[in-house]
C-alpha cells in the first residue's frame, strides 16, 4: 500500500485492515523459534507484539474510554 494519508474514516479503516492483514501474514510465516529470537535490539517478534498489545490497550482506554492516562497506564497519581 502506498504511503498516503487517509482522507476519511473509510480510507482509514481500510488502511488499518490492510496493515493488520499484512502483519498476520508475516507472523504466520515465522516458526515458534523465530517468534522468540531477539533481534539486534534485544526484542523478539513476540516481545514486539506484547508491546503493541499494551499500547493498543492504553490508547483505547485513554482515547475511546476517556480514562485518565495514569489510570490507563496503571501509574500512581502524582
């Protein structure tokens, strides 16, 4: 997919769906050993997926549920 900024909600949702499908396609080709092998930075694909899942949870809690950031991230208030 070209690097074009979506101009409306249907384009955005289509781009998101395309990227998710591409991610799952790539992940489907990895062996269990490859999923847990760290890269040069020390992160395995499994680590990156866990990090992505946590960020998605945080963003959804903050932007969609409108919860305070510290609550979503389970940080003590200042």
